[in-house]
C-alpha cells in the first residue's frame, strides 16, 4: 500500500505542475533555455512546413465547437507525453484529464 500512496503523491504533483505551467511552460525554464525552446519551435515550424501551427489551429477549432473536446492518446509514457504537450505549447488546449497513455500491455 505504501507504493500506492507514493504513486498517488507523484501524480498529484505532476497534475499540479501541469496545471500551473500549462499556459506558460517558459516560466519553468532559465532565460537561455527559453530562447532555445523558442528557436526549436521555430525550427520545427520551418522543417515541418508549419505542422505545429496547423495542429494548433485544428485543436482550437475542435475546442471551439459545442460538446467537443480534444483528447490525446499516446504510446509514450504519461509523464514524458505531458512534458511534450507543455513544450509544444498545447497545455491550454489539452486538459490533463484528457491525456491518456494507451500502450498495449505485452503478453510475453
């Protein structure tokens, strides 16, 4: 039971950090890392022909519609997936309760 309490505490902390910084992940970073993140986002936009901007527009459109929500199901572990959502600036559009780890369990 002790491991369950530790796990519950960890996930409460993850939720707290996500909620606090979902609109401004830059506040978690040093000025140098903020600049690096902005440069990386710009590079991603250039190299992917505007993928991030297009994804953002689509997610905002879905969010604006009545009775519609954005859901993310990922094969990545949950905490790294949440980190990526924040780093891509999608935290405001993807509520933490709508992000799921959907890895299939191996039967080996």
